[in-house]
C-alpha cells in the first residue's frame, strides 16, 4: 500500500485560505537569484517544468521573488528549497504560547 502519493495538482480552496501577514510599511520583497553552476541551473529548469506539467505549481504574476537552491538527497537526486529568510524577517510573528505537556495532562486527568 502506498502511504505517500505524488501530488495531483494544487489543493482545492478551503473555507480559510492561508495568508502571510507582513509588518506594516513593508515594501516588495524581491531577492535576486543566486548564481548557479550550469548543471544546477539545468536541474532547476527541469524540476520547474516537471512541477508545472504535474500541476503542482502554477505560473505567478507576483512582484515578490525569492531565490531557490538545490540540496543533494541521499539517493543522489536534487531537492529544491526556497530561501524564505528575507520574507521571514518581514512577517508578523504569531503570539500563541506553546502549551506545556504536563499542564495539559493535569487538566485532562480524570476525564
């Protein structure tokens, strides 16, 4: 039995779609691409074509841009990673405290 399947297209719209809230006054985040060796540039273009053909990604008209980099997997193939550091600096951080497991267990005791 297959536990993980290849994605087939972009997920459907939900009742609440995710959004990234930026700090007030943030201008467009546009980081220039890294310089890649020719073999990595070829691999990035190949991965993008595959993802477009599968429907996993779609062309974007966004003014925002972030660089990608390739990381070698254990099997020798490449994994494409997006460098979100510039976006993370301008994102409003969530202020939700992480619950302590012991406190949760104390609250649930006897339930």
